[in-house]
C-alpha cells in the first residue's frame, strides 16, 4: 500500500513522461525490500533475552555441498554466497553423502560491549548425529578462528567435556554483526538446533539432556532385569525376548546423545560412533525378533514370520556393516525397514485382536510407539520437517511402549493362569464323577489329586499376589520418575539448579526403593534354592546378637535397640547366613513399625521346655529370642496370617514393604527345627519370639532340667 501511494505521488509530480521511470524505481524498491525480508536477523548476545530468543530458529541460512570438498573461503565467495537459503524452522539435512554449510550472524548488545558477561558467551551446537562439525568466525586480528567438533573428534580436546558440542565465543568490542560458518558432515542424519547462551544456562540445558537420557536408559535397563527374572521364573520366552529388546533400547538412548563419548570413550570417537551405529542396527533386529515372539507369528502369521526372520537377519548383517564403518550405506534402508515395520505390525495386531482379545495391550503399545517412531524416522528421511515435537517423539513413545508391553506380557501370564485354573477345575469335576463310579482304592488317588490341586491353587495365589505387588510397588516409583523427568525436560518452567537437584534426588530415592524391592525378591528366591542345603555350624548367639544389634544401632536403629541376655552363653547349631537374614528381618521389622524415638528391646535366654508350636519330636532346652517394640502391634484378624508370603495388613499399606520378611523368618526357623511366634505386648507393641534348638554338644544341653527364667515363656514377659 505504501508503494501505491508513493507511485501516485510521483505521478502527480512528474506527469506522464516520468511514469515509466517511477515504475522502474518502485519495482527496484520492491525487489530490494523482498530481499531484505529474506535476510535473517542476527543472534544478539543479551543476557536479558530468553533461551528461545537466542535460538537458531529462523536465523540461519544453509547450503548443500554435494561434493563435500568446498572450503570456507569458497562458500564465502560471491558465487556461493547467494546460494544460501534461509531456514524457517529448525535445520534438518537428512542422510547425505556431501556436507551442509550453515551460516548465521551474531552481534553483541551494547550492555555486553560495556560490561562483558562473566565466563563469556557459548555457542550451543546440538547436532547429535554429525560426525564432523567445523566452526569458523573472524577473529580480532582479521583472520579466521576454527574449532573442530563432532562425533569423530576426540571429546577430550573439546573446550567443555560435554556430549553436546559447545564453543566459546570471543568478546567483540562493538555491536557490529559477525558471520559464523558451520560445516556438518557424516554418515548419519544431519540436524542442528541450538543457539547462544551463558555458561550457566548452557550447563542447565546439558544437565537436563543428561537427566532425560539417563532416566529413560535406566528405566529400560531396570525393566529388562525385571523381565529377565520373570522370564526365567515363569518360564516364558516372551519375557526373555522383551528383556533383550529393552537392553538394546537402552543402548540406543545411551549412545544417541553421546554418553559413551562423554564418559569412557572420550579419546576413541570412532569406537563411540560405531557403537551408536551398531546399537541402532541391533535394536532394529531385536524389534523384529520381539514382534515375532509377542504376536506368535509362527502360528498366527506364518508368511509374515518368514518375512520378519529375513528382516532380523538383514538387520544383524547391518550390525556387521556398522561395525566395519559402512553405516552410511545401510542407514536409509534401515530407516525404511522401520517404516515398513510400523506399516505392517499395527494391522497384524488388529487381526490378532479379532482372534484373541488378549492382544489389545500389544496393539496399544505398537500403535503408540511405532507411530511416534515412524515420525522420528520419517524426519530422518526428510519426509517430515524437523521439529522439537518430532525429536521428542521417540523418547515419549519409548516410555509409553515400555509400560504397555510389560502390561501386555503380564496380561498374558494372568490369562494363562486363568486357563490353568479352569482346566484344573474341569479335571476336579471329572475326577469327582469318577469317584462315585470307582472303588475305594481309587478314592485314595482322588485325595492325592485334591492335595495336588490345593498346592497348585496356593502357587497360583502366590503368583497373583506377586503380580499385584509388583504392579502396585512399581507404579508409584515409575510415576515419580516420569513426573520428575517431565519437569526436568520442560524448558518453560525454568528450573533452578537447586530444583533440578531436588528432582534428581527424588529419582535417586525412587530407584533405591525399586532396587530394595528387587533385592528382597532375590533373597526370597535364594532362600527357596538354599532351604534344602543348610550348613549348620556352632554359633554363640550371645556374641552374634551383640554384633547384630551394634550393626543396626549404627544404621537405621540410631542406638535405640537394647539387648538383655539371661545367660552368659547361648550355644546353637545353625546356618550363619540364614541366621543373619532372620535377625535382620526381625530388627528391620521393629525399626520400620515402631515410632522413631521409641526403644526396641531384644531379650535372649534358655528355657527348659519348647514352645507350644514347636515341631513334634523336639524336646529339651531351647534358645528363645524376643524382639519387642512400641509400634501399633498386630490386629487380632492379622495374627493367623502374619507369616504368610506377601501378606500385609490393611493398616500398613502405606509403609514400604512387600510382606516377605516375617515369611522368610518363619521358613528359616522351620529348617532349623525351631519356630517363630507373633503376639502383642501388655503395654502395646509387637512381640516376636524366635526359638532355636540348643546345641547338643554344649554343656547346658546335657541337663534337660536346666533352670531358666519363665518370663520368656510369656509374650509380655519383657518389660
């Protein structure tokens, strides 16, 4: 509109003869104006601006060097200078055989010139898959300064030992814009995001990336361990295949952001790059193999099973090519294989869902993850623009699909248990009909079948309790980890270092809690394996209890556990490792449920007769150990079930635990020929009494009528 008004004004002034000249002048102005609009604005070194205002988005120009041999002097010549195109969004060069040149302008603000920022300004070049990154700018002496970065350059030679390439900018004496050239080359997909930041802001961005990568990698590896344990315990090859799939996924995330190159392969960039290429190929092979097992393709989709077998072998061959340094030749086919995988697997899940409703969790997992994965790889193939949402889709899809697939496998186990229980009930009905038709001799076989069925039902209840406990105990920690990771990755929150540290500590505490849960499950499995192989040795329980109580007083007991011995020596014949486990569980149980500052009393002695619930045939004196606390005690309805596996009363669900501690104490006492009993003290609190046979070779064992204090025979005897 301004140009039209100007044209009418010139027409009034010069008349008809000047109209032609005016048209040419206005057209030239239009051309110059359009050219000026295409020129990107320079990045301003201003501490008052935000991180987004100092990013590369809309401020860079790019040129593709097909030969990959052009120098900076050549691309800065007038012949090439006009060929740079302005990049509207983020830069995505995809897979190329040559190189990409990117240039942009940087200028200092007046405040920066007068008062330079402490620690200077840093150029953030987030190009995780670029093998070679070269940066040039004009120095104070008029010459050009050069910095060499990228995955194929040693990390120890960088200015900052971080996974994200970072370059410190010089302090310019004026506010004039200065050009910076960046060359990107390599066999992997080339992309570039970043900007300029102060050092503190730069460290916060790097820290957030590390936390996210470490969180996703740790979650994948932890779930891999759990899946492997369940696959071995059930046994179920689907869990084993899923564990292998999660391990390769963790390798991909760890190597994608350069974590190996930042820690243990800093001086071996070639090994770090090839490790990432190998991880991508191996993860693709594991994805095809896991899909075959999860969908039971050998039975449901025999033709597609052969196709997936061929694709798995092809991806394994690509692993060898990646280790040999030929990843650039297999990168595009590998991404196309992922897109083909996404296009095939979701319809197959739909077909499987029509045949069996148990397939719906797998359909959800593949629909979420593979659709987001397709966006990620389509972005690598330049079919979609490079955006932050596309970049984050792979991590988001990975977290969601890990939980979906684990739920799918757990759902299969539950359905298998239901089928086994239904089959068992049908057999029971059939055998019941045969009981009425057969003789008394066959009734004995049916009774044996009932005993077998009861044992099977007990095993099934324990498995259901284990699955319910694992899903409940893991859901809260995983939610904590996910929430903390989401806070760390949200740039809009602008978290301070203290807040980031607080969220990181929350993740650490949650991971420790999940590790304790796994350790407890492993201890119970170890007790199952070692219960038939006990190695008893002579032990003086008086010395043993002093050392054990001192150990807990220095830890979580905080000096509030006291010991009273009714005899100077307490000789016993027991397995020392099992005895450690039993006393640790008794003391930890008292510490956990008692008030923080309340005393815990342990009393041990010898009594003349065994308790009422001692195993039949056991006679003579025995050693009695009582642990008394001031906690809530036991409800009357809970006392018969205290020592059952995975049993927890309704009032203690908020206290961490899985209901295995007292169960293991009961089993350890049984294998030693002793017993354990639970009761409530007269003044409140719980009283747990562990009895063990006296060592037959000791002097006290020769006198069955040995006089002891009868206070230990009563649950409330300890005051």
